[in-house]
C-alpha cells in the first residue's frame, strides 16, 4: 500500500518519518519485511527520498538497521536519521503537515 501510494504522490523530493514510539517489539517490522520493502522501492523513489527519519528509535530498530547496512546501498544508508525527541523532529521538518498520534506524544 505504501509503495503504490508513494508512486502516485511522489514527483519531487520527499522524506519518510517513521514513528517508533509506543510500538511493542512484537509489532515492529522484522528484517525480512524491511528487505522486501527495500526491494519493492523503484529506483526513482529511492533517488527522490531525501531522508528516512526514525523517531524514538529502539535498540531493536538500530540493531536491525546495523545488520542490514552491508546489504543496502551507502546512498540509502546515509539518508537514515535517528531522532530521539519530537522537539528534534520539529527542528528538522515543518510540523503543520504531520499528524502525530496521542500515544506517540505521550
């Protein structure tokens, strides 16, 4: 769903914000799922992605990304950014178009 939606929406540069806060470990994406998503992303979408921001990264997410780094292009890896607080996120991007669920804010 996300990939097909991006293909329709993205004509210019874009960024993805992944809100990881309040996500139980059993519901976090696994290594296989992340690999499948990466392989599904068209070259044009990978090229136009300016940053992939992970808010409230857990040790599990950091570990998965560290393990997959050798298999992902260095250009894509350099686009991954970790943000520990919503205040940091506000400094990076305009928040008027971002909806953050109450569970994440808490």
